[in-house]
C-alpha cells in the first residue's frame, strides 16, 4: 500500500492526542473524526483542520474513504464499536481494554480471522520507553534468565468520569498484564487472584465488586515463570503508579516507588553496596520516522492537563510508537503487535482474574481462543 492510510478518530478526549501524530506521519492522514457532542466535535475539527465530522458512528462506518478507525470511546463502547467497524470492512485500533467480557473478546478474534482485517489494542505500556529499555536489555541477554515478573497499577479514580465507578479493578488490567507477558512474548495460561479489603458501598453497588484491591498470579504458558500483578481503583491511599519489575539471573529492574524519581537496576555478584544503581531510562524516538520522533516528548502532549497525563507521566512516550505500529501493519499487510489474539489474552487475564477472586482464588484457565497466536 503506497498511499497514506486514511484514519478516522473516534472519541476526542484521550483520542485527540493522537491526531497531530497521524497528521505528521508521512504514511497516514486523518480523514474524519467522530464524537457525539456536535459543538465539541466542531471545535476539535476546526482546531485540527479536519473536514469530515460525524456525530453518528454508523454514518462514519459507511464512509468508503476510511481505511481504519482508532477508537478512544469509553470502555463499555470498545467491543461493539470494534465489531461494527470490522463488519464495515475497516481495520481497528482500539484503546484498552479490548472488551469487558470474554465473549466479546472471542467475537472480535473470530471476526478478525474471518475478515483478514487488522486489529490492534493500543496498549501504551508496551511502547513506553521503560518497557522498550527493559526489552532491549532482555534481547541482548543482559538480564540473563527471567525468574519473575511483577507489575502494579494503583490509581485513585475519584475525579474521573463517573462510568469508572462501574469498573472492576481487574477488568482494566492490561497496563500490568501486558509488560509481564509482552517482555518474552508469552501468553497467559491460567490465573489465581485474591480480593482484599472493600470499597465504599456506593461503588460496590455500581460495580458489583466489593474488593478494594485485586492481586493476581499469572502462570505463563510454555514457561517456568509466573508473574504477580495488582490493582485498585478506589479507597486506597497511594500515588498513581504503572510499575513493572523484572527479576533476571544477571540483572533486575525495579520501578521507582515515587513518580518521576529514578528507577533501579540491580546487578548480581557485585559487592552488596554496589548491587543497586539508580538509572536514567533513555528515550526510543530513534525507532520512529523522523517526522514523528518529537511526539515521545512530554512537551508535545497536546492536552497536558488531562488527568490521564498528570497521572500517567505522558504514557512513557508511547503514543507515536502506537501510531507507527498500526500504520505500518496496515501498509505492510502484516499483523500489528499486539494482534487480536494477543490483545484478547491480555484482556482476558483480567476478566479471568476477577472471576477467580470471586471464587476465593480458584485457578481459572484462559480460554482456548486466546492461546493460539
Ligand atoms: N494509557 C491508556 O491506554 C489510556 C489513557 C487514557 C484513556 N484511555 C482510554 O481511552 C478511552 C477514552 O478515555 P477518555 O479519558 O478520553 O474518556 P472521555 O470520556 O473523556 O472521552 C470519551 C470520548 O468518546 C466519545 N464518545 C463516546 N461515545 C461515543 C459514540 N457512541 N460515538 C462517538 N463518540 C463517542 C465522547 O464524545 C468523548 O469524546 C477510555 O476507554 C480509556 O480507558 C487509555
């Protein structure tokens, strides 16, 4: 495909961040945008100079000038919007999570197989500079054999849109699942999860979940390694964190406890006082086409006041990497990473984990359709 990929952006909260990146990318153009509120739609379209404006998603999908949709709508809308887009012959990039039920994940995986269209879950963590740094060390053999993985995502959601009150911590777990599985390109085989503490009654009623914290072990398929992840959304005192720790035989990486302080690298067999070293993680903009390299910088974040960036530290410079991966996959006619099966496996870890928590930690196996990548 030599012509630029024609993208439509759906949802213009977090979604608006990606528009200038697509507009700068030589292989892409933003041909349309969609949001329900017409006044806000026109404001964004004028700001970014986009002609085609849709308040109705179905009308957008009927537009033959669109190759793929990038979905950034609220979580309950991810699955049906992805399915309708695939039915309309559009490739899909969708923000996390893929869906909120195992059955919806299955439907998306099946539809991608049937149609041959591309699907990518836009997981920011596996394109963050920290993940790319750790992955590079792993691939060069600097970490040695991986012995254990751990990730945490505490986030106090008071102040976010109220639909978050209906969410269950492990139903939004891809930011912790994805680095643990993505580092060695493993899939999850089964999980065991414990719930801990309790949220205030109003949240428990809305979400149907009473646990404040959910803490889960993941068994990696075809591997002797397991991972530990934990999450909360409400009623626990802790600063935002999206951490990833990797323990290898030669080196281990531990995330800082306090946002914006240096991470720590441990090296085995050194004198005790020299084992731990604070490090600066380099940027990975050089992996990108020159015209979008600047977008890894926090200064290029379009809406720096959005709580997502205040809390998420600009998502580790991941946005231009996500855009470039999906645009390249469509143009090169290859699967993006993560593809539909991998996205389903990552998403279903959280869905199975919550099921396990409701059964007192019983082991729950990942569904078969998420294991055949
Ligand atoms: N690190 C990350 O991966 C990350 C960070 C932030 C947000 N997100 C995800 O991005 C999504 C959006 O988050 P947000 O904070 O921007 O939410 P938001 O509520 O501020 O924005 C949602 C947008 O979707 C639009 N929308 C909703 N329903 C629609 C419909 N039927 N048709 C067209 N447009 C519709 C709304 O008009 C709005 O513009 C969420 O799913 C969230 O999980 C991911």
